[in-house]
C-alpha cells in the first residue's frame, strides 16, 4: 500500500532536467597560422540534444584561453582557439560550465570532459 501525503499550500520541489557533454570533436584549420576548433554536443538525461545552452571551455596547448558559445538546434556549438603561428603540440579543451534556464548541469554525466587533439 502506497501512502501519499499532501500538504495544503506547500509546493513540491521541481526537478529540472539535467544536461551534460555528450561528445567533443577537435579539428585544426589554417596553414601558417593555425587554430583549433572543438565541437561540443550537449544532451539531456535522455541523450536528446539541447539547444540554447551556454557552453564555456578553457583550452591549453600552443595557446591558452577561455571561450564560450551557445548550442544550436542540434545541441552543437563549435568553439575556436586564437590563431597560433606554427603551433607545436596539441590543444586540450576542458568544458568548465553548461548553463541554460530550466536545466541543471550534471558534470558527473559527461561522456567526455577534456579532449586533446
């Protein structure tokens, strides 16, 4: 037997859907002056893409910095480093935050948090 208690006038706590990083894909472009790009895919707890999410990442390697962008209708955003002349080594991108109204970021659900390439 299940017991349900109802409190008059009390609001039940709302549980926001959760979001996480589903994937990262790194590429490089340019010839003498090179920049790296990292395409993030943001999904909800049902692995469905989520649009409108502000994604912030830090990157290290031949150059370092922080960049942000907003996911499109496919849940993807491509973030780029500054250009570096004749870079040596790899760039590494680390997702530092995901933010969208009505969602809670669950970093423990990330399929990938840091990727180098």
